[in-house]
C-alpha cells in the first residue's frame, strides 16, 4: 500500500454537502461533543475523585491526548470526503482490517444512541417533575425510590419520551446547513450563556465558596491510578473520539478552506468549557446546602433533585438546569444521528431523508430492549449483564475504544505521521499546526493510553 494513502475514486469535493461557515462547523461539532457526559458524567466523576485534582488531570489529558486524537479523526474524514465506512474503503484494499475503523465507529454510535435517547427521556421527565414542584420537601430516600419506580415501572411512558427525543433529532433530514448547523448555531450559545448564569447564581449562595475551593484547589493526596484512569476516560469519551461523527463532520470540510487543528482546538475548548462551567453550577450549590458531592451516578436524578427541592426558587432553577441538560443531550444525539445517516447514505447510495428514517428505525428498535431491561425484562441477562448494561459495555468499553485505537494506529503507522502532518496543516490559518513534537503523542502516548482504557474496560487490568 502506498504510505501516502491515495484516495481511490475520490468524489468531486463540490458535490458533497458542506458547512456554511466556520462558526457553524464549530457549533455543530461542539454540539455533538457536548452532551450528558459534560454535565452529568463529568460532575459525578469529579465528585467521586476529589474535585480539584481530578479537574486538573482531566484538563491536562484533554490537551495532551484529546486534541491530537480528535484532530487525526477529523483530518481523515476531510481527506476522504466520505463517511467512515465508505471512506476507509477508498483508502484500503477490500477486506483490509483497517476498514473496521468505519464499521466499529458506526456500530458503536448506533448502540450508544439506542440507549442515549432513553436517558435523555429520563432527564426530560425530570424537567417536568421538578418544574411542577413534585419533589418539594422530598427526602433523599423518597427521591431514590421515585427514580427507581420511574425507571423500572414506566416502560410505556419512557418509550413515549424516547419517541419525543428522536422526533426532535429528525432535524437532520434538513441536511447539514439547513438542519444540523442551523440548530446548533442557536442552541449551543444559548446553552453556554444559560449555564454561566446558573453558575453565577450558584456561587452566590451562602457557603458556596467552600464548594468553589474544593472544585478548584487540587489535593493530590487523593489521587490514585484510578483517578488518572477516570480522568483519561472522561477526556476521551467527552470529546467523542471513535464515534464516527467527528470523521463525518470532517468529511464535510473542504480541503484548503478549513483549519483542522485550529477548529479542533476550538471545538474541544468549547466542550471542555461546558463541563467546567457545569461544575460551577453543581458543586458550590451542593456545598452551600450540605449535600455530598461524591454520590456517584445518582448525582443528577437524586442529589440534584434534592438540591432543587430545598434552594430558593428551586422549581425554576431546577427546571432550567434540567432543560439545559436536555438541550445538551439533544445536540449530541443530532451529531450521532448524522453520523449514522451519513454512513447509510454513502454506503447504499441513498437520499438523505430515506437514510435518516432508516437510521431512526434502527435506533428506535434497538432502544426498546434497553427500556424494557430496566423493568419487565430485568431478568434477561447477556453474559451476566442486563440488556442495557451489555449494550453500554459493548459500545462504550469495547467497540468505541477499539475504533479509537485503530484510528490512532492507522494515523501513526499506515498513513505515517509525516503525511498526517502535511495533510492536516493544509488550510491552517492560525498559530496551531501539527508540529513534530506531536509525533510521540500520536505514535506512542495516545495508543498506550487508549490500550489501557480498553484493557481496563474489559476487566483485564
């Protein structure tokens, strides 16, 4: 194979959709990256891992590993001007194991989206519950029982919320500029400004500064290997590497008219900023009202619900907070949906609307078993895991990580770092370029880090 990786039968660049503006691309890509993981997952991991020390390590790893890996995936997409499956087929011989980059990414994204809509549905339901004052004065035990009852005994209601969330993301039928880009250009700035306003209110509660100090002041005495691994995993999954969408969005960029490294820095910067600001919303308020920050995954549906039940104006503030989480989830789901639909379009040469509806049908059908596994099908096990847990494990801990590992290995050893550098620096407008010092990160540090995530995820280490 030619190490310069000539694209076979490359499509005419002008015939493929493209973003209408640099700002539109950045907001769309940030919309995909920003999701429940930035507000819910980041916050509970920060709470469990000591606050400031976790935040510091997370930021370092995002810069050191996240930016190079995300840049590599976007650059691959821009080079081939196609979605992952079709694109990798153009770069390699038929039957090449490197073509799995496309398949792993699309399958992982489809599986993730199948249960992601269910979780967004939970958040949407809690927006209505908190806004209506249902939890005012409720104890933590009552809130826990309420969440357990809702998630396990209400499959029909949850399925309806799932349908509502899927219906919103059908905006992708409008295309990149009129659909995805148009929505994200409006929603993402609103999301950021609203979070900042909530953060300002949170830090003004009496006693909130104790939470600010805990959040910002690193205490490295609490750091363990698991802390570093959790921060690495959060940086990795928050950015969305290996999920097909970064590749797809890269394919909509025009060579010589797009600054891949600079855009990647802005996308990741916006993604990270949302997570950091979310911490300023959550932790100062928790400390101000005497709640524990290290409750784990129940932070959003139990602890935050308790917080909003006791703070002044809790119905309004809590409703606004949960609505913002819904917005974050929806923009991320739109990106996932686009990744799947675009792959179907390129693979089967179908029109956009038909591809979107096929993707929607697949995701909905796969989502129903996850909904039922929380209740009527709770006894159905696959290798000792519930359907929901198995789908989550296969998508997030296996396929997604394998895909990211293949992408970075392909970039460093098949594409070759020198070719990656030359290709990616085409169109660079700002100060950020792929430099030679990226080479050890791409060839050694990132592959080792992703391998550790993979081996830990599957329980080998």
